[in-house]
C-alpha cells in the first residue's frame, strides 16, 4: 500500500503541524510494515536542515512559484502521480496541494483522506476570506466533498466540519506528544533585570489568531508593580508568519510594559525544550485552533496552562491541568489573576495533572495505531472503524 502524505512547509516553519507529522508518520510506518509512506510538500528555508526529522519516510520537496503561500510547483503533480499512491492524505487546505490531490482523484480514482488541522473553524474561515472563497470554488470544495474520510483532531473540529456542510465520514483522532524527563533547564533568555522571578511563556507562531493582542491588552494592569502579577514576566517565543510581531512590539512600547514583556524569537529543538522546562506556566490565548501541539508539549513538561476554549482541549480543564479563558481581554485578565493567586504547590499540582493527562490520553503509539486502522479501511474501500467515527455508536470523547 502506497500512501502519499501532502503538507505545505516541510520544516519547522509549519509550526505544530510539522512536529505532529514528523512524529506521527514514522509511527504509522512502523505500525504498517506493509505500507510505503512518502511525504510531498514545499521547499522552504529550513527544509534541508530539518529533512532528517521525517526519517524513515522519503521527502520530496519542491520550490514553489510566487505567490509562495499557494505553493504551486510544476514538478509537484508529476512527482505525485508517478508515486502511484493507493491513498492520499492531505494535511491542510486552501493551497495547490489540494488542487493536486483533486486532480489525482479525478484521473485515477485515488481515495483521499483530509486533515483540515483547524482550517474549517469559523474564525479561520473568516481570515483571508476572499482568497479562501476563490480556492473553495476552484478546487477545495470539490476535494472536500470527494474525500473518503475527513480527520478531525477534536470533537469541536468535527462539529466545524459538519457546520461547513460536509457529510463525509469523520474520524476523531487527536495529536499526541512525547514525554520528556521533568527537569529544570537553563532558560534560553537572559535573567530579568526587573526582579520578576516567574515566567509565563507563550510559544507558538506569531499570528493574529493566536490572541497575543488580547494578552497584551490585559497585561499592563496585571503586571504593574504591587499588582497581582508583579512577580511575573511574559516571554513571547515564536516565528513571525505575516509581519504581526512589529505591530505587537509597538503595542508593548505604547503601553510601557517593556520591563515585563520580552520577545525572544523562534525556539526549536533543545532550546524549545529548555524554554518549556524553565517556564513557570504556559499561555495560549487563541481565537482559533485545531488541536495545539504547544499545549500538549507544555503539559508533557508538567506546566500549568492558561488557554481559551478555542484550543479544543476541555479535558485539560476537567483534569485540573488548565485555566480556561475566552478570547477576550477581560477573560484573559481574569485568567491571569487566577494564575497569580496560586501558590507554588497549586501550580505544581496543576502541572503534574497536565503531565498525567498527556501520558494517559495523548500517546503517539495509540494515535498511530488508530490512523493505521483508518488507512487500511480506506485502502480496502470499507467504512472507517466505528469506534473512531464522529456520530458513531462509540465515537471517542476527545
């Protein structure tokens, strides 16, 4: 069985999707020794540096023509067709990879699995709406309606898929995470000059949907000397996707919070692990997500988490591993105040609750086994496993 895995950026520039796929797909390959998985995507500035992360899968990456975000390359489709895939799994929407998958499906009848990765969420649909409407009419809606199976990371994402008007079978399989040793590492940022001894870490790509503007609106009152958060500093780590970071830095300067807010740029590999280890808590005030790898990684490092309901991880709140906020500045402010009111023992207990949750519910071995079952069912042209089906008799509560 040949499986073509389609993705956009083929390096760390794809954020959490890159880390999810480079962990999941090798696990799937091990779970399906009869299958050959190959990755097709776009070449980017870090592709060669990160190529080894895809091993043992072969990676074919093509330099896209402008505009780069669409990802057209004249070599992409011929290479995909030449692979003679029995199944195509498209990760993400709205780019040329969807057009290529649709063309292959029409020419050869190759079945397609699609993982939207949160891109059918209402907020995500509204961002760059005109571009998405054009893509929907030209190819995306046709591919979505033709998919053998749609893969949702959460029940909330499955509902978003249905709300878009799709009636294909949906399987619900979350992302996973590896469990590192719990330890305190040297922070990849300088010590605070203002005497603030606790770090609240944001670690994700810097994009309007991540809600950093809401956090920065709530931060001045929270962090003022003598205030509830006078001991806390905010460290913002991540790469700037669409020029949003300069806007945020202007906000920081205008609100006079430079002494408690620091931008440290993108952190990868050991430096990312060191940041998660050294932080005291983690925050993701997102307006829209599929299932954020950053939250799972924070839990794996035993960190208490502040997150919005848009992160689609209600089990974190139920398990006592997270403080939930709404994507408004007032709600973020309330979440920060709750965090500041917690003592060391309460913070540690919340962090360990997150680590237990990561171990119990989000192991990559279990997730790869479930995805392998989906691949085999699609390849055999039969219905997906009932226990994974959204709306099925035993749909997973995730």
